[in-house]
């Protein structure tokens, strides 16, 4: 990638007292990219975003947007950036239209024709007071205000919260158009399928540590699949260990579940030595891929690499 | 009105400010009309007053009854209302957008934090100045409507003094809100400063040798230089304005050096203090650990800090007043004899030559009702706060009836009022013992009981508004506004014997038309307050059951 990065996070650390929300995180996002930022609740996604936008100040490290320093050039960065915060709050006494007018006035240079187009595409209702909207309708206002000035960089924190599936599709089309126009999208999410669907590059953050940054295409090459085999009688897991491409095997009664990559043939040839009743296969979620391929990094971040429920901490 | 942060802030607040101005106009009109109805008696009364006193209070002899009433509007009610409007805007300037979560959007607009702060401060100053100006014009109108005129009163100078002092408090609140990001702390500490500076400015001159202290109180500069008679005293006003500018600069510095809060999941000042190993144990003991045993216990633990801080303040003042009474001794009789009715009316025509009367004037007429009203209104409005915070969806789907939820809040409100009453009585008792004043202990207890009764009634008003509308701001503003109006009616209308019976529409009449420290508990008055409160709570419960919940 030759173009200079749109967003550069350089050894960012943010501590709240004894709690480290983000620990020595670095990554770059380039123009025209949709960058998926994945992690469970409390992993440090929003903290990273808020530091990029100068809402909070790094304990160490720095962030740059469009080559500008997030601390000293915050106003100029804000002018050229669109932001949708997680858990969006708006002024309940303004209507949707008044909210957009207010924010358009503060930004200047908003083409109202484009606002109308966005409103139509997202099927948003601008007539009611914000306090009376459902969370989905409020989220649409949030999306419109982030896009309406056609910013060079879009930072979206959990954007599809509350949106119905049809609007989600339209929203993802909008993201792709934005990236195709050479603009940059930073998409923070804990919804794997959303990131899989639209992102070019994916970063995985856990307990404040950046585990890995991968091109989506590389990740898909590594795609793991999961197979569930049901036998007539219980089969020892050892039968599948060491088989080419097989990563993890678990046995529950007469059912064997295994993760594998590449061809299914070696696995099937072992399985068919026994009495197979049924076979089911499915792709493995992105986070499981991360957990599988980056076991050591996840363990170093303090997580259990085998399987770990979401943890909640005070800072998301 | 949505073209800028400044205009939107003015747009959001002008209606509230207008309500405050209308309330001031009504009080001024009632007072002037009551005095004017006395005809020649009033004029003769003023002419008989010592010139030294007229000079002290800034009343010119020609200004007559209008001047007396306006002295009260500019030195007492006006500053509280107008500074109060400004302080609520100022405390919310940065910290309010943070608490509401809207700073996430506003803070990422192409506006520097300094510019946001300055826009918000300018809006608060605009609303303060416009409210003060409108109120002053309305006083002149009130005088004309009562067949009087405002000749001899320098309304413009008094307005300028009021605006400058209010701006000083606005800047103080902005500074605290911007540095800490905590709206509650900013407004609470500033209101505390206003009340303390009001008391210092009023009480310090009563103690021989301590009158210099009054000049350190911003409140002193409302009436000290007598702007209504002498015009603008530019020197001290310039000092106050320079201090205000410095505080706004400190605010800009403070907001630029810290993280902005995202609103949700923010750590309250109380929790920060609780976590501090040095003070945590004590803070937890005072504030409670946030009981979750029942709806009532949770509601009570929410208002406990307010009860303890307000109650401790009024109890402390009660002790000081006891000592002060001994210190002033015989001097007070001469001073009180020369006071005009407008001033005496505010303190219930107390006979300040006795300890009981002095206590009534200094504690029971204004400060104790104010504290119990703040506690009770907050406890009553808390019913609607569940809807504002959207916690009602969880609460109301738990296995409790709506009646139980509303009744729990009502119980908390009664408990809070009774506790404040207890703390008032405890403070009076301590002052009585320390200063050896020999007041009747039973009557001291009765005074606490009457304070509690007044609180229960005012809290019931807040509860019924909260229950019927689901809007906590309406409950706070409505009950607060009515309380101020009722206080004004009870204080000023009886000045004219022809209108005296109208005071009966005010709960303050049933609370203290006779000094409980002198006559003991007024059981019939208490019965009226409690009976009316019971009816209001019953209406509130019915309304809360009947309507759709918000959020």
C-alpha cells in the first residue's frame, strides 16, 4: 500500500487507575479500506476510537488521522471525519430533522440533497422528537449525521445496533460505496457476520491487547470448518488426533465434533472406518479462527485460548 | 435557533427562564399591591423610619412602598431565581452534555473544547441578563398596575449589579463543571456558595467588628453599595467581572486537559471517593452503600447524601445562630425596631429580640423550609426519574405493582422530610444547649415536626406531578416554582390586613403562621398539611397506575 494511512494508531495505551483499557496497540488503515475492528464487550474498542477522536487522551502513544495529530489538530480532524458513537445519545427535545440541521450548521457545507437521499435509502423518519424514536430509528439519525458531510474518514462504533436486516443491507451497500470512492471506513463491531460481510482488513482486540491484524482474503484462506459426526456407538477421540488438517476434536457420547482446514477427505476416511449415522458441516466464526490461529497471543493477553465467554469491564 | 451551540443553548432554556421571571413579577406585584392598598398608612410608616436605616437598605424616601418591595426583589428573591437559572445552565454547560451522552457527538464536531465552553457561557450570560432586564421592566409594570410609580428608584443600576453578581456565580459553576465533568457537583457546590454568601452578607454586619467579612461575600455587592439609591458602583463590579473571566479561563483550561465522559457507565464523584483508601470508609458510612434490598431502601439510599448534607448544613447553622444571638445581645432590639415590614415579612414578622424569634427569623423562616423542600422535591420527583433513566422498564416488569413502586417513593419522601425535621430540631437543641438560651425542649421538637410536615406536603406535590407526567424536570420545576410562589404569598400578602386571609392558600401559613418555638406544634396546621399531602399522594398513585409509562 503506497498511500499514506488515513488512520494511524501508534503504540496507544490508555489506563484508568490500575485498569489498562488499551495496552500498546498499533495499526494503520489506508484510504479505500473498510477496516473491521473486532472484539468482545470491554475489549478496548471504544476506548481506542475515543482516543483517535480526542475525546480522551492517551496515557502513552499517539494517534494520527489524515496525517494530523489527534491532540493538536482535533478540530480539523473532526471537520473531515464522520463519527457514530456506540450507545448513541441525541438531544431528546429536537426532532430528527432539527438534530441534523443543528449538526449540519455546526459542520457547515452539508448538501441537503444528500441528506434527503440518505434519509430515503435508510427509510428514516425525521419528523418525530428524538426522545420518541425507537432505538433503530435513532440509530438511523446517527448514521445520517455521520455520512452527511461526505467525510474522508468514517468511524462507526457498533453501527448496526437496532437496525432491521433490510436496513443493515442498505447500510453495508453504503459502506462499500464509500470505500470505492476512496474514503476510509473504520468499523468497530462485535458482530462477526457484519465484519465478514464488508471488511477488507480485520483487527482482533481482546482485553486491551491487539491480537492480530489480517487481510480478510488471507483469513478466508485460513478458513476453518467444523464437522459434526454422529456414530452408532461412541468413538475414542484419539482416532482423529493427528489426522491431516484436523485442529480440535471433542467427543460427547457418540457425537464427535472436529475443526479442520483444507480437504475433508483424510478426516472422512478415518470416520468411515466406524459406523457413521450422520454428518453435518459448517464454517467457523471469525473469532474462533482468531482464537485458533493466535492461541499464544490470546493467552498472553490473559485469556483462555480454548473458549472464553465475553467479559464485561467498565470501559468498552 | 439551531444555527450554533450558543443559539441552541438559549433556545433550550428561555422558556424556563421566562417562567422564573413571571414568578418574580407575580411576587413583586402581590407585594406592591398589598403595600399600596395601605394608602397613607404606608407612606407615614416609611417617613417615620430612621434615615440611617433607609440608607442601609438602599431605599430612598421618595420611592416609598415600591422601593421597599423592590429592595426585596433585587436583594433577595431576584438574585436567587436569576442566579439559579444561570447556575443550572452553567453547571450543565459541559458536564451536562457529558452526562447525557451527547458530548460524544458534540465533541466530535469541528469546534474546539474552548469554543464550546465559551459558547455555553455566553448563552448562560445572555439568559441571565435578559431575565434580569425583563424582570426589572416587569417590576415597573407591577408598580404602575398598582397605581404607584418607580420614580426615585434606580432600576437600571440595581439590574446591572444583579447581573454582575449572577454572572460571577455562573462563572464559578462553569469552572467546576468543566474541571470535574460532574454536573451535580458543579450546581450543588455553587448553590452552597450562593447560600453561604447570602448568609455571610446578611449576618456578618450584625456582629460588631465583623462587618468587613460581608464584603468578601459576592452577595454583599447586590445591596451593599445601594445601587437603587446611588447608581452603579463600578469598582467592585469590575473586580467581580475580572474574577468571572478568570474562572471561565480556568474552565477552558480544565476542560482541555481531561478526558470527556461518554455518559453511560461513568463513575460518580461519590464512587471515586468511596474507592479512595483514605476517605472511602467514611464516605461509605455517610452516603450508605447503595442498598438494593427493596425499592424503598434503594430510593432512600439515593437521596441519603442530600438529606445528610442539607440537614447537616441547617443543623450547623442552628448552632451558629444560638451563639450569634448571645453575641449580639441587646443590640438587636433597636435594629429590628427600625426594620420595614417588607423585610420583617420575609422572616414571618418574628420578634427577633427573643431567642425563639431570632431562631424563627434566621433558621425556620427560610433555610429550614429550603432544605426540606429540596430533599422532598427530589425524593418525589425520583418516581419519574426511573422513566428518564429508562430503568422503569426493568422495575415495572419485576413482580411489584405500580402502586408499590409509587408508594415506595412516597414513603422515601416522607422519611426524608422527617429526617430533615429531626436534624433541624437536633441543631436547634444543640444551639439551645451550647448558648444556654433556655428554649422549651418540647417546642424545639415541635419545630422539627412542623418542618417535616411542610416537607411532606411539598414532596407530595412533586410526587403527584411526577406520577401524572413521568417527567422529573416538570416535577422539580413545578413543585419548586409553586413552593417559591407560596412562600411569597405567605410572606407578603398578609402585610396588608385586608388581604391577610389569602395567605391560607399557602402551605407556609399552616407551617409557621405562629412561631412553633413560641407556641409549640400547630396540630390543626399539621393536620391540614398531612391531609392535603395524603390526598395528593393518593391522586399520584391513581395517575401512575392509569397512564402509559415513558421510556
